């Protein structure tokens, strides 16, 4: 990288940090409008090109949102950039995809087990009925259906944590499935017994939630992720033996 380009990159980062400090100092909230480009230049003592580049950087991180024709606003401050980078990491390296998937299995189980009481308290009758329907759909389709079985499983876990209204948990839960689509070709197909256990443990999770039984809920979640880890370890070892 040339000295000129290094200088531009450093300046862009500096201006981006100054915009973030401006937002903090003015106690701005998601959705609040930022000053115009000219006003930001004056407030920060920066050139228009530097402000534009800094705004692009912050927009990529969801810290600001550019609404063309309307202006720039404080963004949703979501974890979408983190989720995207985790998924892309798995695409770049055959070794990393297993590790990313294993990490996400740990995170998902930690969220679901650690929030057992909150999840049970937040799930209403309609949520529980929908979860039951998704389990029935998994049983009806069978893992041989491929996409349908996985789609129902994905929807089940997304709905399970949705009432927590925690965007990070929801995004990482969905990131699990994005990485799964990368890793899945390396995993053995589910046996009939694996399928039966998967359906059964999902049904136990719903039953425990209906009964308001955190201990049974935690046990069912643990039983759900144990075979997932086993399949992952087996596939990882098989892939290593071939290399």
C-alpha cells in the first residue's frame, strides 16, 4: 500500500471515530438524523471527501444509515457485520468452517440453556402452538426431504429466542444456519435414528416450555446439541484423514 493510500485510510478512520464521538457527545439514538455533510465538515474540520469515506465505513458497520434523498441517520447498531464476517470466514477456509460451526453450536446452546427461564416466561400460547407445528412439520417431512427439514429446524430455533427481543441472539442463531449451509456437505446424512432423536428432542423442548419446567428445558437442549457435536467431530476427523 502506498504512503498516500495509507494516509487516506488513516484519515478515514480518524474522521469515522470523530463522527462516532459526535454521536455520543450529542446523546444521539438510532434513527436520529445526523448533520448534513457540509455541517459535519464544519463541525469536524474535515474535507467533504473524508467525511464521505468515513460515512461509507460507518454505514458498512450499520453505525449510520444513509437514506438517499433524505440524509444520514444513526443506524440500528446491529451485529450484522459480525455475523457476515463469521459466515464469510467459513467460506474462505475448509478448516475454519468447522471451527466457526463448532463455535456457533456452543453459542447457541449457551444462549438457549442460559436463558431457559426467560424463554419459558416469554413464550406465549401462540408461540408454543407454532413451535409444535414446526416439530410436526419436521416429523412429516423427514430429513430425507433435505431443505424442508432444515428449514423447519431453523424456524423452530429462530422462534424459540424471538420473544427475548435480543437482536444479537437472533442474528447469531440465524448465522448458525448460514454457516451450516457451508459445512453441511461435509456432514454425514442423518440416519433414521438421528431423525427420530432430533424430532423427539424438539418436542421435549416445547413440552418443557409449556410445563414451565426450566430443568427439563435445559436437559432437552443439552440432548439436542450433543449429537450435533458428535456429527461435527466425526466429519472433521474424516476430512482431516483425507488431507
